[in-house]
């Protein structure tokens, strides 16, 4: 979906209802932000489902064993100097 004139952020989360496209909800995020909980549209008569993106990321990280290899090499695209220094505080020694 083409978005114009978006403010500069590191990431964006987007949710779109099938019957409202091309409209979409957009959440701009910085690397250091906690990921949001989003309302995921379901078909009627079901209410929207809540998806906690931060919890899902943590669960995926643990289940996939990322701690065994994610810290090798440098991130692509590279982080800013300040974000790289911040990220290093989470790297196991």
C-alpha cells in the first residue's frame, strides 16, 4: 500500500480491514519502542482479536532459539551509533 509523506521512523505496523481497503491503521515505531498491541480484524460476528506484538516477538525469539546465532555479525541495515550502543546493552557477554 503506498503511503506518502510518512514521518521518518524505524518501523511501521499496519492493519487493514478487508472491506475498508485501501484504508489502513498505521503505527510508527522507533527501534527502542515497545511494540504495540494491535486490534486484528476478524470476520463478523467475531470481535477483533488483540495481538500483542511485543509478546509475540519474545515468544518467537525464545521458541526459535535466536539467542544461539542472532548476535553474530552486524545488523543490516546498520544501526545509528546511538542505537547500536543501546542495542549492545542487550547482547549477552
